[in-house]
C-alpha cells in the first residue's frame, strides 16, 4: 500500500458471534470518490461503522485521515461528514435548522454554522426550500438534506451510505452529479457505499468491492473493469462455407484479439473499438459468414462479481 | 448605494476557522434538546404540554407574589403564604408531569429516529452524548424546580417581604439553588433510566410516572399497612427528593423519624443508580448507523 490514502485498513476482522462480517481486510482508499460496493450483507455498513468509530473491530487496525480512530476519534469525526442510509431526519424540524445544528455539533461557531447550512442547502439545490419542515419534503429532497448536513461543516471526507436509495432515475443522476461535484470542486473525498454497481461505475475513481465480508477487489475503476473494449458477434454459416465461423474466429485470433466461442456466438475483446471493428469486418467479409447480431460488450463491475468463485 | 456597499460572492466554500470540539458538541446537543422539549422551533402542538407544566409551576408563585404585594401581611397572616420548602411540594405534580415529558423526549427520540447514530458520527461519543443529555434534562427540569422559588425570592425581596439581611438572603438563595439542583438531579437520573429502557416515548413517559408514583404507593403500603420500618420510605422515589428539599431548608419534613443523612444518602444513591442504568444501557446499545 503506497501513496496518500484517506482510509487505510489492515487485517480488519469483525466477528458477530459465529458470523464473520469482515474477514481480514486490507484496504487502501486514496483521495477522490471511492465506491464501496457489495450486495446487502456484504459488510459495507459494518466497515463504515468501524471507520466512523461506531463499532470496534474484533482485530486489525484502521487509519482515517492519517489518524487512529481509537486515539483521536473525536478529531477524526469533526472532519468527517456522514449521511446514513436510514432516514434520520426529524420530521418537524426545518431543513436549515437541522443542518445548522449538526454543523454546530461538528464544531462550527453558531453564526458560521447558520451561514454554511444555507450555503450547503443551496449547493444541493434546496436553497428555496430550506425553511420547509423536513417532514413535508420528498424522498429526493430528504436525501439532499442528508448530503447537505454531511458537507456543511467542511469535512475532508464524507461517507455516504446508499445516497440514491429511493430516488427516481432523474433524481439519481442529480445526486451522482452532486457527489462528483463536491469532490471535483471542493476537494472533499467521498466514500460512497452502494449496491448499485452501475452508479459506482459512473461516479467513482476507485472501487472497493466486498462479498460476504471478504475483499473481492480494491483498485482504480479503470484497472478493475479494464481498458479493453469488446463486441459480441452472432454469426450464421452459409451453405457453401460450412467452416466459416471457425475461420472467422481463427482470423480474429490471428489478429491478436481475444476470442471466445460459444456455438455461433463469438465474444471478441480488443484494445479499442476501431481495431476491433476493422478486424471483425475484414474477417467476416473474407470468410463469408453472415452476421445475425453484433453488439458492443464492455467489462463491468458486475462481471467482476460474476467471476468470483 | 454607499461606497462601502459590496456584493459578496457567497456560496459553499472551505472553512479554516476555529472548531469547538467536544465541549461545543455537548453544548449544542444540550441546547438543541432543551429547545426540542420546550417546543421551540416546532409546531404549536409540541408547545402545549411543556407550557401547561410551566404554567402549573409558576402560576401559584405569581398568585402568592400578588397576595403579598396587594394585601398587608397582618391581614392575610404569614401562614397564608407557603414556605419555600412547601412551595416545591406544592408544585410537585407539575414537576412529576414535566419529568414524564422531558427525559423521554430528550433520550428516546434520538434512538427511535436514528439521530443517535448521526450524533455518534460527530465528535461526540456515547459518554459525552449522555453528558449532553443529562445536562439538558437537568437544566430543563430546573425551569420548574428552581425557577419558581427563585421568582418568589426575587419578588418578595422587591416587595420588602424577603429575608432580613444580606446574609439571610444569601443563605436562602443557596438553599433554593441547592434544593433545585438536588431535586432535578434525582428526577433526571430516574427518568433517564426509565427512558433508556424503551424505544417508545409514550411508554417511557408512562414508565417514568409509574416508577415515581408506584414506588411511593408501595413504600407507603409497606410502612403503613404492613408496619415495616419507616426507613422503607427511602425507596419512595417520589417523596424522597421533596423530603431532601425540606431538610435543605432546615425543616423537619414529612418523615422526621428518618435521619437527614439517610435522606441525603438515599437521594444520592438513586441519582447514581439511575445514572448507572443509563450508562450501562448505552454502553451496550448497538448503534451501527
């Protein structure tokens, strides 16, 4: 593990009775937006709880912003924002009062907390709605209030637990854009917990994938899903060319591309789309097969999970 | 537009100023909890019950101050006006009702809606969170335990019917403060303990009142019907704080056969016991998010 990290975890194990929620994890989370992905029960929330100091791990060490939560928990938590998955918003409180209160609890003076509460709510798109009681707000607005309270005290790091939960596609797009914005424009590092792989792919620089408490992957997104492009070809042999599919596969392999054959379907992976397209066109034209279906194929985080034993 | 007028480019920005740390977090949570209990910044329905309790606590004081101001003492007689010690007992029902409201609102609400997890993601830890909550409950209870006798003292002093000299005034002031703090501490500890055991505010409120009234009924029955030792009254959670107040004012109280040291010890014991229940409960409470 080298370079600057915002969270470093070494040999982390969390045992609940007979159940091992986290199993000897070694993780280095760099600055930027990091996705913490995994199915429900994978250990994401447990890991977040330990990072926040809400739980103590059975064994192993954690470092957050270069500090040990066991020794400097309060200092760390003053610089870490947190938006929990659960709806924790007091229904009868105005959004601005709620955000201001939590900013004060995180150490800001009252006047500064008031100003920053308004600024944060404007940033997340609730400027006009900031004096509304939270109980009268929609799910999307409540998720924004949670994000606003997490960033209002100017944290160095925010932990967001399923921030798009309950949002419709448009609201989800807006939330993901906001998450990207708080890192790009304000330099706040983000640990985004989500079970939606597609949204992690859209917004994260780095991915930590957990499955049943074990580390499946930890690295830059580009490395994990690979830079290679791919196509899926379904071919039909014509009567006078009985071996045409074999010939196309051989030709593509000879061009240096990875080819997998499953019946009449060829999956071809290459370094970029142009090379792939040219080689495929040439091979099919030369050996006379007919294309029934041609679709692009890109490796995704889902593939990463599917490849696990 | 004057020369000094500026258009400020506000908006989200970084903050490099002072951060108040754990002390500020405790102050903020305590202050917020008090406002919440009293219904400040909340819809009108949340203000009704605290307002009624406060009115019950202060109205007699205002009436007595009015009587003292308008009628000559030799006409109404000094005995018509209750002593400071008696006044606390006089408004006992308001104090008990307020107890049933305050601790459940302060403690249960956070567990029920998940705010506890959010608070523990700030500089607060379980212990410091509880310090904030105890401070909030005690301070709020002092509105009804300390406020009315202080009001009486100040009003009587301005009317010329207060204590004779500066020394007497100070002694009485210390007694008022000590009795207000003592009664608030015991009731705060007991009501917080009851509130730490359930996630339902209504159950907690009923529980607080039942613990206070039930212990009183059981202790009375054991002493009067079963003719057990008078010291069984030490388990009377409702009467003992008021008995301590009587002793602080130098009066014999309702149970003169019980020594003052035992009364004081029982109250300290109940305060510590209640605090220990809350502390253990929160140490074991699972807070994951």
